[in-house]
C-alpha cells in the first residue's frame, strides 16, 4: 500500500490536489452543517419552518449557524489517522486501519472528557482542539463500537446489524489516497467501517463512496467515477443492495428535473447505501453546489449525513472554490479543517521530506507522533 506510487507531483498537480482535499473536507462539513438543523425532521415540518422550498441556507443548530455534527468530527479524525499511518511507516509498522481506529478512539475521548489532556503528547494536535470536545448527537452504534479498545474487523465487526450511514459519512478521506489502487481504497473503507457498522451493506456503501471520491480527485467526472466504483464492488460478496441503489441514482438523473419526491424515493429508510445513492443523485443534478446541497437536505431522513456525503462529492469534483463562500465563512471549525487538509496534502505530496531515512522535521513529528 504505497500512498504515493503512480502520482507525479509537479507544482500544478500539488495545487490541484490540495484544492480537492480542501474541497472534500470543507464540502462534507458544509453539507453536514446545512443538514444539521433539520436532521430527522419530516419534510412537512421543514417547509412549515423554512418555507415552501424548504431549507436553503444555513440555520442555527447547537446554538449557532454553521455548527457541524459528529460526522465532521469523525471525518477529521479519519484524516488524522491516515497521516499518522504514513508517519508510522518509518518504524516498519504499516496497518492503516489500526491507526485510523486509534484516531477514532481519540475522538471517543472527546465525547466523554471535559477537555484535552495536555499531558498526552502522543495524542497529537487535533486531539487538543477544544472545540471538538462536545457531543453532537453521536449515534449509539458509534458510542458502542468505540466504547472499548477492541477493534472491529470484517471477520468480527462491531454492531453486525448496523446499516446506518455514519461509517460512509466519515469515509471521504480514504478516497483522497490518490496513489492507491481503488481496490485497496475499498478495502480500507470496509475495514474502518467495520469498527462501528458491521452490516455488509454499510461497509460496502463506505467502500463505494470512498472509491467514487478517489475517482473524482483523480480527475474523473461523477458518473464514470460511480461506474468504476460499481466495478470495484462487483468483486465483493453482498454488494447487490449497494450496487442497485447506485444504479437507481444514475437512472434517476435521466428522469427529468429533480424533485423532492425523487430525492425522498432515493433516501428510503436512510440506510447507508440509500444515502450514498442520494448523494450521487443530488451532486449530479444540482445546478451548482448550493442547489445540490439544498436539494439533498430537504427530506424526512438523516439530513446531516446526506449533506455531508453530497458535499464531499462536490468538493472532490470541483475543489474548494465551488463551495458557497458565505457558508464556508460561517463554518464551525474552519481553521482546523483547513489546517488538517493542508497537512494531509503536504504529507501525501512531500512526506519524504518531513520524515524518512534522510531525517525528520521535529515539528511534524510533534503534530503527528509515531507512538
């Protein structure tokens, strides 16, 4: 698993990659923040509160506009875990699912501790961000899956019947490993999903989403990226519910102008595969990022997860400048998101200069300890 193999990093390529990394993380967070105020509300209640067109702008949640949920929190820790995995390669230890799991355990500590423990230098800088120490409605599956130090695996997953979208909702960063083979991206997403969401459809939905992001960041258009994800899925047992949902989404794109009813039909029961398919649809038919995100959060289901999944696709496809600037400006944790995105891009494009046989940058290893 070489995260840099096959990629030639000229200056233009580095700049494009950084824009797409920023876009993916900011887009997922913006979509999460847009959907948070109406998460789980029925469409009639949304229209009664926000008008006939439903929610079309950021609204207060958790006491402020632009607030994010546990989905953005966990996405940040996914990135942190991937950077730590790259840094730990120098020690001969190379198992990214373990490093991501350790990052998720650091997130779990933010859900029970009052604030960061400055004595734990091995936690790195992200775990010392005080704004993350707040509960934003994490699901029972997340708290149970990460409630002890035992790591779920595909052979012994945590919450084996859990089919919700939360694992897929934190999987965009796996798609940013642009030098990896798509099958390895899918496997990493599956293994990390199994740490909290054990149902095969939830794990494979996370894989399909990560592989789609992977194709977008490498320059593919959305439909070809989804079709490639379908080809990757086809080799894996139990893929049928996810593949069928994605094919329905691609078919719906050709059925005329988007409507709330068509979105609701794709959302269905709000399972992982249905939410990923809905995100594909709304990212495809939206006139721009604002329209696509507004379309995807107005329904009876998990609006925050739907928004996060759609925003991640749009950011990976178009880069950070395609996102509504007024929404980005109000986004909770934006400095942290940008700092982490730039660190990830720098690690993947210039990691050899930061740590390796020729030497190491002490500041980098303080941010991302090998321990």
